[in-house]
């Protein structure tokens, strides 16, 4: 998982917010990757109403590997540090669950 600062505000001064980049395991089938990303997105968008973050694919084309397995969480300007922590926990827990269920 990678964190990258994205600055926001009228002058891009005085604060930043993080986008989270992550990648799903290589052994997941393409359809499983899509379902996993949809599940993570639903959990992240369900944190607050209205949503303060969403999950976006790095690439929608399954033939473009590993970009197809990569996704990022994009936060809205009104997301709080607690929202970032919660979204990070959702991504970490999901990745741990996928790793534990690895097909051998």
C-alpha cells in the first residue's frame, strides 16, 4: 500500500489529504479482482453519508497487468483524518483477508 499526499484547498496551502494506492494479489482471477474492488468501494463509500471517499481502478482492462489489480482510494476535500484511518483499515483488512484465502 502506498500513500501519496494530494493537496487541496483554494490556494493548495495549509493542508493535505492522502490517496491510498494498493494492489490485489496476483492469484486472484480477473472477475474476483472486480468483485474485490467493488466490495472495498462499497465499504469505503459506506463509511459516511454522503461518501467522503471512493475506490477507483488504475486500469479497467484485465489484459493490462498488474495495473488491473491496482486501485486507489480517492478522498473528498471534506474527509477527516478519522476517515482516512477508517479507509486505511478497510483496505488493510481486505488485503489480509484475500491473502489468508490464497488458493494454493
